[in-house]
């Protein structure tokens, strides 16, 4: 086993596993190998409370037959264990007895252009250097304001090698770096406690925290948000114009729209969009993409977890549904749908699902300041902390920080507000779109069917003409 081949399995071994996987009558088989090293640091109350290192190695085998999926996995890469995992997958997807088709020779495909931007990979840096980044963020948050009472900083990095082989003769490998540094700060005054959060990272190296986003800024921004919220009033309630800030508000698009354009929800007809292809569901100002090929982004990758080259995928064009995020199973069952490179899995012990990567509303033509000036009385959403979305498209989102808009100006900060609505209603009510497309913090993780994958989302400044705000008055 070498750094070039961290798995110790030759192409002949992979072909044998694929043929065993097809022995139950499967129509397609795939082997996914993964080796992952991971480091973690946690600092709280001026003390580095935890450091951890781990290495994981394993293999997953998937078999498709019609709409059935067989799957087996193992962290033992000996020939007997690999064959057992392949036969487990074959048994689950078993069909009528038939001769096992020979697997063609595996053809190694090269990843040409890389989205990874790790000049100084974090995996090669020592623990002392990483702790230094954590301490810098922690100190910056603590010193920002005497009202900051508690700070927690977490750093993690990983380096993942993957290999995908399938019964169509594909053989492709990739190495994926990832790094993240986040700070959470709690401010206190007169018995009131408020929290702030900031961070960054992506498919980058440690140079990111020198050249793009310093630990000092991460700590200061987390503290600044917590302190700002100490002076925030309770949000008003009712229907009003809402302006969404660029970048951070993209999570609303991710949750309220993106999930419902994943192909499995549409082929199962559980998404509100399942019969909307080619139909208008939003304002002609709204165009939405998912693009896994943006360099350095947390949600980016050179190949998806089925070995498919990803592509920028148009989901909604000028309000009209144009595409879905496809994995191999959904594309097969939807009869000829093209693969988009969105088959993703948490790790080798899970099978792939169609998932988002970097989802965003495209830029428009309005100046952001003009959008704010256009609102006489409303709410500006600076950041969201998450929400809940139903298959019907109904959603509720919590605002972590907002501001009142009065006579076209941002005035008092507000807290404890929620946004309530239905995705198609909101898409239709977007009537101003800024030219300032931005993306949220490079720290996001998306959950689906018990699997977590890294993602990014974004949007320009947006005005929703009327939206229900849940508040206290």
C-alpha cells in the first residue's frame, strides 16, 4: 500500500468484486473505496479541551436491479472480506438466475482539472500550527468586547482518497482536501445571553487563513454578532416586505427549493415540483443553479461519489423549472435523464443519493442599496440559523440577526424572528434581485436520509414583496 494506492487492490481485484456483485442477477455494480485522515481541535474557556486524530479505510459495494439497491460494505480490504461485501450486495438485489456478464477491463480515467486549492494542505501541518490558528480566533473573540462571556473555537481538517470502479469499465480516483475553522461566542448583559457564529474553510489549505479569512476576523465577527444581538429588540410580526442579505440568506434557497429539485424526490412524486418541469414556479427574475465545479468551495468535487464528472446544472431559469439534480439510480429510473454528477454519500458505508453541492440564485441587475431604499417599512435578514421544510414546500426559518427597514434605511437590530411561507409563493414574490451574488460561510453541512455532506449556498440581495414574519408584536 502506497500513497499513490492507499487501498492495495489491483484492477483485477476490483473486477473480481464487481463480477461477484453481479452474480445475483444485478444490472449494474459499483465499488467505492475510501481512505480518510481526520484531525479535530476544540478550545473552550481558554483551554484546548480536545484534540483528536483518526484514520478510516473501507469499501462499499452497490448493485442496481430495476428500482432495487443492494449494498454491502467492509473496513477489511482482504480478498475474502471484499468478496463477502460484494455477495451481500448481490443477495439484496437478487433477480432471476442468469449468466453473469463479464465486466470489461477497467479503464483508468484521469481527473484533469481540479477544483481543489490546497497550496499548503492542512494534513501536512503539525498540531502546534493548527492550535495556533484556534488560539488566534479565540483570543480575538474574547478581546472584542468585555461582554463576551464565553467562546468556543473548533478546527477540523481531512484528506480523503477515493476510488470508484463500476461494471461499465470505469476506474477513477481523486484526493479531496477539506478544512474548517469556526467560532461561537456568547455575550451577556443584565442576565441576557446572545450568541454569534462565524467561520470559513473549504477545499483549501492553511494558506486560506492567511490570505482569505484570518482567524482573527473569524473570532471578531462571531463576537460582533453576539454583542449586536444584546441590543436587539424583538421582531415585529405580520406580513411585510423582506430583504434578504447576499450570501448568508442562500440557506433559504438551499432548504426551501434545492432539496425539492433532487431527482429522487421527484421520481417518487413527493416533491411539489415533480410535475413542474418546463412550468413557471417563480418570478422571471429568479434563476437557480447548482455548481459543484466552483474552485475551493466546500461543496465542490472533481468527481461525484459515483465517478461522474459534475457539471453546473441549471435548475430554474427565469422562474421556469429546467432541471433536476441526478444520481445514477434516479437517472436510470427516469428513463434517459442525463447524469449531472450529484450522486454523493457520507462515506464508504453509505450508498449515494442525489444531493446538492453549491446551490445559488444567480445575480440580477439591481443595486443592493436601491433595493433597501425601495422599502418604506420592512425587515432586512442579515443571517439565518436554519429551518424546517415540508415536501409540500411549506417552510419556517429562524433569523439569527435582522434589522428593521424604515424609510429605506436599516435601523434597529431585531431578534427572535421567523420567516414563514411556501417556496413557490416566495419564488413568485421575489421582485428585486441584486447584482452582488455572494456565498455563505464555507462551513455548511447538509443532512438527508441520515447522511451528512459538505455544501455551500448563496444568493445576491433579494427583495420579497410580501412575506409572513413571526415575531412578538
